[in-house]
C-alpha cells in the first residue's frame, strides 16, 4: 500500500499539498516539545535540560519501530522508501561542522524555523546564517567537490552494514535510548537550571 | 512563575512519540521524510537562478542541482513542508501563548554576543548540512528512522562534536 505517492495512489500535486500538512504537524510538535528555545536545546550539552535527547531519540525509535511494524504488516514497502546515500567522509565532516554550528548557534535548521515562527530573534539570525552558509558552500563547490563525493557507499542500511537483522539492530537502539533517557533524568536533577 | 514555565511544554516523551508518528506518516504518504536544509538549498538555487541566471548556468553546484531536479526549485516537497513548519510552529505558539519577540542567552552575555554566535552557528550549520546531505532532521532523524548508515553517522558526528565543544562555549548558555 505505502508509500502512497510511489505506488501512485495519490498524485504528485496531492503529495506536495500533504507535505505542507506534514510540515504543520512537524512544526507544531517541535514547538510543543520546546524546540523553539535555544537555551533548552543547548541544555542537553550541559545536562541542565535534556529535552533534545528525549524528544529526538523517542522520535527516532518510534519512527524506526513503527516503520518496521508497518513493513511487517505489509502496509509499506520499505524498499520503496528513500534511504539517504552514504558518502562516508562528507557525512563525518558535515556532521562535525554541524555540531560546531549547533553549540554556537543553539539551533539546528528545523528548530530555528520553529523558533522564528514564534518570534525568537536569535532563531531568525541563525536562519540568515543558514542561507549564507549554503550559499558559501554552493559558490565554493568546485573547491570541495572531490571531498563531497569521496567514499561513496551506496544507500546502505546500518543493519546490513553490521550484517544483523533490522529488528535486532532496532532492539540495540532502543536499549541505548533507554540508557540515555536514564542518564538524562539523572543529569537534569544534578545540574541546576535557571529560568529562561 | 517558574512552575508555570516549567510545565508549559509538552512531556518530552509524548512529544517524541508524536514526532515519530509524523516521520512515519511522511514515509507512508511520500516515501521520504522531514528535512529542513534541503528547502534552504532550493531557495538559494532559485534566488541565484533569478538574480544571476548566467552564473547559475555556469557554476557547477547549480548545474548539478538542475540536472537532478526539473521545474522550479521552489516547487519541491521540502519547501512546502518547511512552509508548514513555520505555520505549525506559529500555531503552537498561539495555542500555548508563547508568541513574543525574544533573544535567548545566558545572563552572562549580551544579546549582541548571542546574535553574533547565532549567525556564525547558522553559517556553519548551513555549510555542514550540505556536506552531510541533510541536517538533524533530514539526515539524522529521518535517516535513523529508515536505519540508514549515513543517518547514524550524522547523528553521532553532530551530537558528539557539540558535546566535545560544549565546554568552550559554555558562557553562551550557562
């Protein structure tokens, strides 16, 4: 049955309209979770507020398990779902640059749009930075094209990479998440938090 | 005051489950998932094509983008989705009475310092999201949902680096 658009159950235009509604749900949930606040987001790196870790990993394991179950029921063909391509060096370097941007800027791109939507000026300035950053990458592209395309591995699933079943890998992620939640609850009690 | 403020956000685990359901819905409907940086890339390509069409035809980055995409760059799934994020975030702010002009930072620094670092952080995140082929949403969250190797690498690199640098930038936040 799913994905609906790939199986031509809905049209491309309907797909774009639904993208808008998916975005509304995404933005609403992020804001309700507290992702519009840069001090809440940065809190996870100091232990005083671990909302990022809790929402992000609960979201990731919910989505991962949900998709595995939908696949098991035959409601979605995971072979037709987009899996990101892996370019190993570019992925690591990009992640490191993004991590530095996260601790300096206090937002990531999705959350900055959320913050800007409710009037956070730091989020708006962060978005200006995002546009500048993408523009810099685009203009300098010939300089780092080689690095960008190095280490291509296709679109592997991590379970294939470790040669274990998808369900078993998912179980490991769930265990890791529960341990992190436990650590997060402990850290929030240990580190004082101011009002913001 | 502090009690009211602390309880005003949704329980993070419930918010996480809802977030997961959004990702499942996106995959079920569209065979793909949420992302943010891709929409910014589309906007940059569209802007350059409008302002400097000759440059867009010659420069490699824009040429490669056009080869992979047909039609107006702004007529894309991620662009509509990000417009939705603005609407959804705003609606949530209305419902929870959080609409206010504000700059958040540690009391130890000035707003100006915060904004300079916000700009710098945005620039870095913009550059990094291109190398990473997606940001925290598009690469890490969406990638992990479909067990993408790249998604897990992005997640570990982003959070690992932020943790490693947290001490150096502590004055911004605590």
